[in-house]
């Protein structure tokens, strides 16, 4: 349970991202502005290889980014498999606000971003390129569980950032952004830019977001499921646990080998999380404490 305003986000790099959101929320700003400002921090972080600039490329060497955003009115915008633009979350917001559409992908998303003043940049850093070349030697695609603990220079290597905020008026918005699974197939899109899978908010109920192997989240329409369970009276943690259980029940063998984590908040500011595997954490920021990190519970 938390006082308003409040912002929560996935993984320990969520602490820095929450600080960006808090700068907006603490001044009475809108949740939508807060989540955009917040997730732009890991998007810009050169040490973070799973979100935005400096993200790991796909197996053909292209950094392709996925992001989506959703506000208290149910407006949403999304970009997928977009190259050369460092802040996909801002492009997703422009899709939401400036077009009649919800989702733009690939070249069309990049073209729209550039037409709207975003800078074209080379996003593959020498460090990420080196990791990719190392990977190419075996070219074995096996998503790494809790990648943040296992990659070299580990402190800043994390997965997707999903963020949910309630502003001082009690309105909710959410954002989700990622470079997707490292060394994925070219053109692969995960759950993160898909409304209902990687992110969902409903101003009557609350919001949810996810991280981990996106395929399993898409199959179960994970974030929408979590929100609908909260609508039926589940606490945020119980709703996240039920969504995780669904994934495990459908594919028990797969579930043993992968990580998926859900994070949720309801309109009262109560929050919770649940993951398949140990190692998932989330960051919470409100008036009382700005850098709280909570270990998510897990099935295994
Ligand atoms: C995806 N959910 O593209 C994202 C990536 C992620 O751990 O969170 N990886 O499937």
C-alpha cells in the first residue's frame, strides 16, 4: 500500500528510472508525463544493454526497439522493431497523440519518428557489437534467465523496463520499453510493445506490466489478464501469481527454463509482483521513500 503519487518499475535499474518519473509526479505532474520521462533514463543509459541505445542487437546485428505507452483514458501508442531512434517511448507517445493509429513498426515507425523531429542515431555500441560477435561463434539462441545477474559488467545489464505510475489525482499511466531478447531473429517482436501483453492500464482498476520471455506473455495476454483479475478483487500480487501460474500450467516444461515476471498496481496504490524464477526485483518510489527495491516472489 502506498500514498499517492507513486511510481513502480521493473528490476533494480527501475530506481534510477523512478527518479526521473518522480521529478514529474512530485510537482503534481501527470502520470503519463512521468512514465515517459522515467523510462527515458534507461533508454539513454549506455551501460544498459537491454533497453534503448546500446541495446544488444538481433542475430543479424541490428538493434531493433519495442515500446508502448498507455494513459488513464485508455489511449495507447506503440512502436515495434524500430531502428536508429534512441527513445522509442517518445515515438510511441507520438503515435498515440498525433496519429489515428495505435502501432507503427519497422521502417514506418522510424520514418514517422524522423518526420516528427527525432534524431537518427547509430544505436549499436562497440561493446554490444563485441558481445554479438562472441555470440555469433556458437549462434545458440537461448534466452538468459535474469540476464542482469549473468552478463559481463552485470550491474547495469537488465531486461525490459515496465513502469506504472499513479499521479496525485489518482490517474494511472504505464510505459514499457526494451531492445527485446538479445540475438533474437530479425523482425522478432516480443510482448513489450503489445498493449495487453507487455502493458495494460485501466483507470478504474489499475495497471500491469511484464518482463521476461515475451512469447509466453503474448500467448497468455499477460498484463490484461493481471488487470482483469484485479478487477475481480485479486490483490496485485495474487493477480500476478495467477498470471504466472497460467503460463506454467500451459507449458510446464518451457516454464522451468525461462523467466517471466509481472508487476502490478491497483487504484489504491497497492502494488505487488510475481515471477516464474527467483531473481526478479522491482523498484518503488513515493513520498516516504524514493529508492525502495523489493524482491519479487516467485514460483520456483
Ligand atoms: C521481450 N519481454 O522482448 C521482452 C524482453 C525482456 O527479459 O524482458 N527480456 O520479450
